[in-house]
C-alpha cells in the first residue's frame, strides 16, 4: 500500500466515524460482513462496536445506582473503615458526612494500610489521606468522561442528578467494560449462583454462565466453537446484541432476554421446551381420559358422545 492510498483509507475511516448516523451504520455493516468472512475476529468487531456505543451512551446508562453504593462515614474510626474495606473488596470509597448527598471526599483502601497498629491509629487524621471527589452529571457522554479520566488520572466520579443530589458513581472500569466487555478481578464474588429455578420448568440464568456449566446443570449438549457463555450463544443465534424482551429457541430451550444493555446480556429466562410441552400434553391427555371415564360411568351418556376436550 503506497502512502497516498494509506492516507485516503484513514481519511475515509475518520469521516465514517464522525459522520452521520446512517454512514456509521453502513460502516458497521461492512465490519460485520468482514467478521463473517474471517477478515477480523469477533473480539475485534465487538470492541469496535463498543467504541461506537461509548460515544452515544451517557453516564446514567452504566453508573452504580445510589442504592448500591458502599460509603464510609466521616466520623468512623479506622477499625470500622477497615472492616468495610475488607467486607466489600472495593478499592475506592465515597466518604460522606451526615447524608449520602454530602460527599466530602474519596478514600483509597491502600491509604489505610499505613494505620496497621495501635500507635499509628492514634495519629490517624482522615483529612490527611482524603482525596477530592469528582462530580459529573448523569447526562455526560461516556467518551467525554473517559477522556477526562485519562487526563485527570482519576478512576472514579460521583454522579449527580438535576437537583445536585448523588445519583450514583461511575468508574473508569465501568466505561472500559463497554468497549472490551466484562472485567472480573480477584475481588469479584466467586460463589455467584448462575442458574436459579424461578418456576415450573423455568429458570433464571446469568448471561455470563459458561456453556459447560449450563450443560452440566441441564444435562444438555449445547455447544459453540466461538463462544463460551450462554449470552454469546444467544447473541450468535439472534445475530446481534439483543434488547430486553427478545426471545429465541435453541435446541430444547427457549431463551428470553430479561436484562441487557447495548454491550451485553446480563440475565435470561430459560424455559425447557421439550419437558414443558410433554407435561402439557400429559395433562391434556389425563384430563381427556378422566372425562371419558366419567362419561362411561354414567349410564345416560355413552362414551362416543362424551363432550370433546
């Protein structure tokens, strides 16, 4: 490739990425075609799609909501702070005064390691290790937030609503996950239950459930050479990242999307088609037999004139 053609190629890409929505959609379609032909792999395609989506998403779409925040009270002692740090596994904590809306700063868990003995704890002053809090509005675009994180070297920001109250928080990891997918670390729960029974022949399944675990639980034989999770298998069958409420049947299972965002499927409802259908057939057959037997026992009603089921 000569220098001129190379320059033109990058100019086209730049124009498509910053151009109208319909042109970006056309570019994404070309990229999906390239993936199907093996020119680029699926991981690369999903990251490129993530880059597009980050520029269209707002902080409110990915923030940790207010009700899920783990905070530290300003008047707590070191022992209580260490207890919260140990139980939560987080590395950064909003420090609040009397209300969660009164954020006075951010505490890094690593800064508490200096106060490991009685002598150092007597000299403890929260203001000595408290970091300033960064506040962002719910409507801020994720690509702008990511740029701010990189320039300021901050990893977390408090999200405020239109009334200046705390709506939640967002981290740089939350933003990056929209591009590269789920990022698990050693503090993520290892005992998360991926499959729960939620009704008669109906189950709630996490999108990240490995296909092998799914097969072991249901004694099934679902498989795919490009995906390792149930969410990946469902996305492949649908041909896109599904929205909440979409449904698809794979083998003897019916999948319904319960929770999803623009990047991934979080949870699904799974129904057993074969078992459910056979059970309904058995119930209908039993009902029919019971009615016929009842009709036969009545001398005034002949079996061949029993009420149809």
